[in-house]
């Protein structure tokens, strides 16, 4: 790696910028790794091996780290590890400590400030865990946590209590117990494979997990939750897509928070998955100073549709330990949804939800357009402030 002065020309700069800028799919240059041949840069194993994980590496690349960041990085490995792929690092604006990409992956000391209402397991998953790494919260579906590793670590991760903690040696025996649990519960028709990030596995390892699930007659539907097309788009190879397409119906949920994360490389990766017949949805987390702005949210949802990804959920940030600096008010989220609904394509509007603190599951937060609701009529306000009534069928009154 060659230390260089980073310039706006080889980075995705700007926090807000013009909507024209936000909507561009830029190629990510090699930047400080310009002496690395293109074939290595484009190899996902090279990207993983060369992740930025230490203070020394980060200081060499970003000499102007703030004191808050320096203190945060020092503490990070005792909490949630820091790890950033070189590709994703090159999306960071080196001249802007408030860069929305930087704030998602570079720790800050604020992560160590805990408020009374924050929790290590904010969605109450542990109480619905009948076998290690399997969450059975809703009757017909389960969350299958197959790994605790990610290509990079998000500073607001809901599963920071688990991520990066498990010994890889225990994972195979854990998988046996998980598959046995699913096989012996015929009510389970839907399995969401997550982690950590399942697409970090080799093609063969992924195929073996999918094969085992597909052999269970009552499993109708399989989903994979992943941030790989965003942190490590090099991993989305044609061989991987050919492997995945053998296990339809298979859906993938990706996780993009800011339009600058959607580059020419991530767009190509998402298109490859879509071309393999995999329906794609996005789950964003609403984050203060990152995407709590109507122009940024609009650019994000429009770019997602161009990449053939349906904006699916917008999550209110969970009450995870040390997240206060990244959380916004629920009113901000409602205003954001109102700024989209009626003003853009319906497909572009995600469902705004709160994963109820303590384990109540996802609760949709509909914008404040319900003025009243009784047994025979619903009074609604549209995006222009006009009032409409929806009358219930007589048999429903
Ligand atoms: S990719 Fe997902 S599991 Fe991994 S750190 Fe980010 S939010 Fe957590």
C-alpha cells in the first residue's frame, strides 16, 4: 500500500452535495492502493486480507483523524471490531469527518457512552433462541445465524453482542443443531440466513447450507441477508450467482444507507444477482447525519430502483448500546416517509418500522396521515394536506 494524499478526484466526496452528484454511480478508484494490480484489487480474497483493522493503518491512510475517532478506534476491539475493505474505504471523504460513509465504519468514542434505555440485545432475540444461532420469533419463520463475520462492521450493528465473537470451530456443530431444529418443526416455511454475513462463505459452503435447507420439505422460501454487494462487490461472481440460482425461490435483502454506497461496482454486483432471478430488497437504518435528509433519502431510493432493488424497510435505529449519537427522532422518520409518499414512485417508498425494544417484532410506523379511525370509516390526509374518507364495507362495521 502506498501512502498518498487523497484527492476528491479519486474519492466519493460530499455529505450532501447536489442531487445530480448523489445520483451518480461512480467507479471507485484504487486510491492509496494504486500500486496494486487491477486483478488483485478486483479479487475478493485480496480485499478481505487487506482490510483496515488497526489504528496504525487507519492513521496512515487518514492522517487527519479526529480525537473522537482516534479514541473510538482504540476502544473498538474491546466492543465491536473495526474492519473496512480497501474498496469501501475509498468511498470515504478524507477531508470530511462527517462523511456519511466514514461515520458508518470508523468508530467514535461516543460508542462507549451508554444511555439507560439502551440494551445489548435491543430486539430481544436471545429470548427466542431455542438453539444457538437460531431465532424463532414469528411462528412460520426463523432467522438462521450461520456466521459471526462481516466484510466490514457497521458501528450501529444490532447484533454487536454476537458479531466477531464466535470461534469458527463451533459453527459446524451449531449448524447441525440449527438444521435439526428446522427439520423437526413443520410450521417453519421461511428461513432467513444471516449473521454476520453469509456471502463471506465459499460457494461450496453456501451451496451445502442451501442444499440442506432445500431438502427439508416444509421450507418453502429462503432469504439471505447481506451487506456484501456494498462492502465487497468483488465477491459477487458469476460462479456465485450460478450457485445461488439453483436454490430458488431465493430472495436477498441488502443493506444500503446512503446513495454514495451505490457505485458502479455495487450496481454491477446487484444486477448480476438480479439477472440470476433473485428478487432484491433493501433494508436501511435511519441514521442521524447520514440519511436523515429528504434529498439524500430520495436519491437513495431512486438509485436502488435503478439497481433493481426494492426499498423494503427503513428501520428506526435500534436502542443498541452506544448508538445515541446515530439515532434520530421517530418524527424525523415520519417526515422522511411523508417526503417520499405521493412525491415519487410507490415502489420507491420503504415501510418505516421500529423493531420493538425488548422483542415485540417489527411495528410499521405509518406516517401521520391517519386523522381518525373508527369502526366504519378511516379519515386520511394525503401528501397535499387534503382529507379523504375510506368507508369500511357494511359487514366489517
Ligand atoms: S453487515 Fe450487518 S451484521 Fe455485519 S456489522 Fe453490519 S449490520 Fe451488523
